[in-house]
């Protein structure tokens, strides 16, 4: 039986590499397409945006990856949902190019955040980003790096909550023990989204 590859904590020097992996994995994601309708702009500016989120989570949460950043997962721990301006600046959000539509992103999550907080009010781990390098997708790497975080959350006695805009991703999460909490449409973007929950008892 082949053992699973080791899951490693992301180091500061690897944040940019991991951001490019997430950008490639999310190139056709509905939210990413909404933020960057043109494919060229998406390829140019999404990596910096995702790197900023990964840098934030690496500083104030947890980012896991497999060797070579073939799979990356970023997490925020219980009680860390509120992002302060000081922390955002430290993660480099103030340095993002103007082409990164942060106001649009803030508007979308201004609806989704409260919807998830209402459906999952208990302290939980938030799986913010999970991506696999496109050339390595379909081999179970995403499940390996995600399961590592689920086990960490279960050891702390907390559930895991995530949101996705990708309908094709929902069955993957259901197969891995998640249950749908929210299935709704964000009104400013008209994007359908799902919030899913994984119990620590599973």
C-alpha cells in the first residue's frame, strides 16, 4: 500500500509559488472569473491576490502543502474570522495592483460572511483555499492535504467550515464527509455559492 505524501507547513519563501498554484487551480472558478472576466487579466493578477490571502493565512492561521506545492490548503483557526486592516497590510494587501478588484471581493463576502456565521455560529476552522496544481489533479492530493487539516481541527474539538462557488467541487467535499449548510445566491454578483460543514466527530 502506497503511503500518503507528507503534509508540510508552508514557509514564507514559498508563498508566491503557492499563490501561482492556487491561481492556476482556480482559473475557471466562478468567483475568479467574475473578478477577472478576461483570461489574460486573470492569469496576470490572480496570482498576486491569492498570494496575499496565503500570506495572511501563513502569518495568522495555517497553510499546508505537499512537496513542490502540488497541493495547497489555507486555514484560519477558531476566532480568527475578523481581518484587521493592520493584519491585511502586513500580508501585503495594500501593495496589490489596482487591477485586483478588492472592493468587489469585499462586497461578495460582505453577504457570504454573515450567511455562514448565521449557519455555523460555533467556533470552527475555516478552510479558505484548497487547490491542486492542474497537472496533478485527480490523484487524491487535494484530499490528502485537506484531511490533514480536518484531523487537526478534530484534535482541537472544532468543526471545519468552507465556502465554494464551484458546483463541481461540491461532490468532492460531500465524499469527504462534509454536509451542505448553505446553498444560496450572492445578490451583487448573482453567483451561487455553497457553505459546507465537517463535524469533528466524523
